[in-house]
C-alpha cells in the first residue's frame, strides 16, 4: 500500500473514532443518562459533531482524498483500495456542502428533542413536542438547500439514508406496491380466520421475557462478547464498531409479542453490524451500505424467520418452559396464526406484515409535504389521524398512539421512513435467493439453527461493508433491481394459507 493511501487512512481513522465517541454519548443519553443531563449532553454532542465535521471537510482531508484517488486510479473498481477512496469521496462531497454551525445546531437540538419527545409521548401531548419539531424541520430544510436537489427538497434528505434514491422513485415504487397490497389487506381483513387469542391477555414476567429474548439472540449468533442488550423508550441498535454493537428493547408485562419481535428485529440489525469487515475498521468501507439494506436484515429476521411456522415449531415448547402454565392450552398452529393475525392497528412497530407498509406510506406522505411547506407542524395530529382513517380505517385515540409513537423525528431523521418499506421488499428478495442457494435453511430453522442462513448473509451482504451501492449489491446477488413481486408473492403464500 502506498504512503499517501496510508496517510489518508490515518486521517480517516481519527474521524471514525471521533464519530464512535459521539455514538457512545448518544447511546448513553437514550439508556442510562439522568434526566437533568440533557443540557450539558447537548453541548457535548454539538462540540464533538462540529469537530468531526471540521476534520472531515478540512482542506487537508480534501488533499489527502485527491492524492489517494491519483494513486488508485488504475485499480479495479471494486478493489478494496479503490472502493475505499470512492466511498470517502462520496461522503466528503456530501458533508462539505453543510456549514459547520448547522452541524452543531442540529446535534444540540436533537439531543434536547429526545427528552422532550419522551415527555410528550408519556403525556400524550403533541403540543409539548411541536415547537422543537418545528425547529428540527427548519434545520432539515436548511440542510436540504445546502445539499442541493433536482426535483424536491425531500430528495436531499432521503439521500442521507438511502443514497441515490429520489422522491419520484419512492412514489413510483410505493404506487406499484399500493395497487397490490391495499386490495390484499382488504381481502384478508374481511375474512374470518384468526383463532381465539384470549390467552394473550395475561401478565407476563418482564424478567422471563428478557431471558427468552436473550436465548433467541444467542441462537441467532448475536455475539454478546461484542454486544449487549439494554432498555429504552424506543427499541434501537447502535454500532460503534463491529466489536461493539448494542441493542435495546422496550418491555411491558402486558405485551409479550411486542418485546419479543422488537428484540429479534434489533438482533437482525446487530448481526449486520457485527458482520461488517473487522479488518477494515476505521476505514470508509466498515459501514453499512444504506438503511434500506439494514432494514432488509432486521425485517427478514423478525418476520420471514421469526414469524415462520418452522421457527415456532422449535421455540413454542421452549417458550412454555419460561412461562409455566400460561401457554399450556396453546398448540403450535394456534400460536403461529395468532402472531400472524392481520388487524389494522395504531402502532407501527407492533403491526402485522400486511398492514406495516401502510404506516410507512402515511409517514412518507406527511414528511414530504412538511418539507415542501404545504403542511404546518400544528396540522400533523389531525392530518395523521385522517390518513389512518384513509389507509387503515381507524382513528388513533391519542397522540401517544398517533403522531408521537416514533422517535425518528426527535432524532431529526426526516427521510428515514421509506427505508423500512425498501427493506421489506429487499428482505423477501434476498431470502428467496438464500433458499434457492441453500435449501437446507428452512429445515434448519425448524431446529432453531441459523448458521447456514447467517453464513449466506455474511458472504453476500455483511462482509462487503459499503463496497457496493444499494443497486450494485442487489444486482450482484439477485441479478436485477429491487422488486415488489417477490414480497407480494411471499405475503400471498403466507396469508392465504393462514386465512384459508
């Protein structure tokens, strides 16, 4: 390796380690930090974020990238060195457009917004959160103007989470999905097929819920020597490096299913992060491709694997031992149909696979109009409720179960939600290819064994880090682009069977 490329890597490593330090402070803020720590923490995050931005966008870093580009210009496009410099260039060009003071203001505001959102949600009062949300939206609009866009300001924000994806592309993809999904939802919800689920109306020990979830995570090969599970107001995964990937879950004693599947979901995220190339830590390549790819991993483990018949053939007998007497009368088929019952609900993270994407459609439409300025922040609760009536036929009874349910806006993450549906589509496509390549996977799931599936994901997705773009990865694995068809086929096969 050349001296100039070595110099570039050294400079990038310093930025990477500073970003990791910022992430540690963020994780602490959402888990164990005392309530009164918000103000100083917001200043700490603002300072470090500003410093990281200064290092990344410095003239010295620009020269280092240019020199590295010259040295690798004749290399293979997907080689480690060429890919590393290409990803660095893309990151630099994007970040250099944003002023340092905006980075600091954004970090300060999101730190404060997090605790305000928690209080607003607890009190089910959107008015508490509205002023800070208005400021975050203005910061996002300002950011979009600096980043630039061709057709819609939402393009610039979407690109931060799913590079190269545009608002028009999302509208086209969602439009195609709607034409097939909405009639399917109406057909299934109009049928009688859900078994009696009264036995779920019990109190379930939180300690036992946590213990069972940890068992499943270990079986999935989540490495606890490089990770841990904690509790938070909203489940999330944080990765500092592949050596330290942490997940959180929200437990309640009256909802066993929610905590379990959020644990599996976050475990899917964590497996991706732990599978990134450890030999490339602190380089531009040791990071996920996009949030759409990330969601494909979590949604695959949560739904395609975790809600499958085979999975519960193995785990229901074990679950019964964790909750003696509470599931004695429940058989495998009954439990499988209950965890896959289709019923429009208020909470996205607790929704079934059929109605889940309707929640994403709603959020995408609201976000797009907010950024464009055609919707005011004060209009959000009423608009949210009207869209729930339109798409799901229900009206949220309060703000906590309505527009305050997700933490993403408190993080300033406008443009994030479409990646959930992108991830759903890709999860079915990738899983179908995995079964085609390794048919033994389905039989292994029935035995609580996941090594073949994980090995396939490690080889096809995880180990590449950010070497590929989203489109390049999907094409390399499946020979095409992300498509609606495989996901709809998966849903029809599953739910026509369940609902006869």
